[in-house]
């Protein structure tokens, strides 16, 4: 559950994200479970035909991305540290040694500053795409394309596997034996 629902935002949050390739390398999941992930996750955003379909061409070509470009160090796993003040980001990797003694295993690739502008996007209007509100209580009914009502509320399945999406359906995902 997000801290936004609980009413307070932490000063520091750490997110660990694995790509499909990263999950394969960890060997933590059986190949049968890995095969059940959606095609979009398995192929990745930088796959050439997908990049074209998404409009990532010319100046937006994945080869030009600051982070996540093909054959970059963070192509398998990323640790994202969010902090109200920049202090903790400078200590990322401290105390975690790499293969050679004294070398850091973790190192920041980039430090980006942000501003919390609430539910308003930079051009001054409500933006339900880059600032969605997740329906943690699952009160919003599944709707079809014929709705004309604007809402910033998004179904959990739009961003989390294992929850219904805006159509009330579940996307492809690994299914594990409950035992």
C-alpha cells in the first residue's frame, strides 16, 4: 500500500526494479514463471520495432536516453532512491563493497531534481497521465471506451501486475501455485 493512502509521505523511499533480463539472471524465478510475463515486459522498451511504435525515434531514440538505453549498466536492475533532501543520494552504495575490496558495488548514475506540483502538470492543467491517482480502494468501476467523464483515478492493474486494469481484466502475469 502506498504511503499516500496512509496520509504521510516518507522523507526517503527506495525502489528496486528488475527488467526481464535481470530476473532471468537472478535465477530466482523458474523459467515457466518468467515465460508468463507480458510480451511488452519481456521485449523491453528499447526493442527497435516497439520504440518506433511508441514514437521513440530521432531525438527520442533509446540510444540517446540518459538512463535505460540499450547495453547500459542499468539494463538489468535499477535502484531508485527518492529523497526530500539530496543527502541520502550521496551515500548510496556506502558500505556495500564490490568484487574488489574498497570498490563500491553501487554507484549513482544520475541525480535528478524534481518539484512536487501536486495534480497540476507543468502547463497548468490537470494531467491524468503523468500524475495519476491510483484507486487503492478499488472503488472505480471498470469502464469501457464510451465514457466521457474525466477522471485522474487509474485502476491498479494499469501499473501493477495482479490487479484488474481499466477494462476489469488482468494482464498476462506469472501465476504461482498457492502452496
